C-alpha cells in the first residue's frame, strides 16, 4: 500500500497521535518511516544577530535530534526501517522537497485543532503541505489523549466523501485500500449543498441533476468497494457539507475520513476548498486528503 511514509515532527507531545497512525500504517505495509524535523527559518524573529541566530538554530537542531530519535526507537521496536533527517528552511517547502526527493507516498502530520471562531483553521504548515504535495496527506488532530493502540482495530469504519471530482476519486482509492488492509466497513457519503442552492426556488430539473450527480458518485465508489469485497453503505445527504460530513462520521463511529482538496496555493483555507478546510478543522478523527 505504501513504501515510504514521512512523519514531519515538531517534537511536541501532541504529535504522538500522528506518529502512532504513521507507524501502524507502516506496519501494515512494511514501509520505511522517514522522521523529519525542520529547523524553521520562517519562524525566526527578525533582526537576529548571526550569533543569536546560530544559537537558536543549534537549540532547534538538538530538539530535532531528540524528536526524530524517539520515532526511530519506536520503529525499531516494530522491526521497521527508519530514516532520520534534520533540515533547515521554510517548513512546508522543505517537507515538499523531501517528499519529491525521497519517493514519499504518504505524509502523516498533526493539525492544530481549535475552538470557537478558529475551529476551521489548521496549523499553517499542515495546510500548506496538503495543498502543494502530490501524495496523500493524513492529517491527525493534536490531542493530549493517549494515542490509539496499534492493530487492525485502528480503522474499523472509513468514511469516503464523494463529490465526483478527480481528487475525491484519488482519495477514495486510498480510503478503500486502508479499509481493505484493516478489514474496515466503508461508508460513502455525498452532500447536496443547500447553501449554494435555495431549493425552494430552484427548478425541479436542477434539483434532479444534483441528486443524479450524487447518486452516480456514490454508485462508483460503492461498486469499487464491493469489488474489493468490502462491506459498504452509501448515503445521499443534504445540508451544509462540512457539518453533514462531520455529523455523518460521528454517527457511523468513523476512524477515518477521506476527501479531495483543490490545491492551488498555500495562502488560505479557500484554496483547500471550504468544505475540506472546515472538515479538517472540526473532525475529531484523522482526515486523509488528496489533490
């Protein structure tokens, strides 16, 4: 399924959720784990003297050695191959370059889940990575809770958000592969967006076309799931897309959501697609995205 999995780490304890997910996927795929720490030059205060900048970077490098060593120790316990790397540069650019240079086929990293008005926003590095790399990115919410136990029960229910786009189809393929590897049930959902169309005023023909598009998208993913002998259900939903998807995932006790994203630039949530950005910001379970 995956040969090389990249785990960018910032050394925080909250990142353990992402590390655990990465290691378990590596276990099921016999993949090599790449533990990467980036000394982020973009985060350095302006006006530093050369001496102070060197001291700051030296401290960051020490933290990076410790963080990547912890991941490598865990991979050794699981008899997995591991690579450690400490790079200097702008975090998202360095991660993107590392992905391209090392044949990475999955990135697993944490997001900063917030509350209130900031709930829909992501950690800036994660957001920029998933809008600019050409491989799947598994975004895992930072959490003080213990990481889930390794094993085939890690993914019992996988939700696939279908919208008929090429990106969503690519994400669905990853979701189905994970479901197949873990023996998970698949739940396919398509949301007819009622925020775009006022259904009291829209002609019946337009409503029919929207429903038909949803049913076709659901049927395509469901057929592929059945071809893999996976238990599958599908649901055509109506409402605010991100709200419906998060609620749907909670209702089926999902362990993973997969969805496509529009990657154009790295500057705003809008370039993710607002639904994807909001699901990523609000979902309590990991979200796998594809461009």
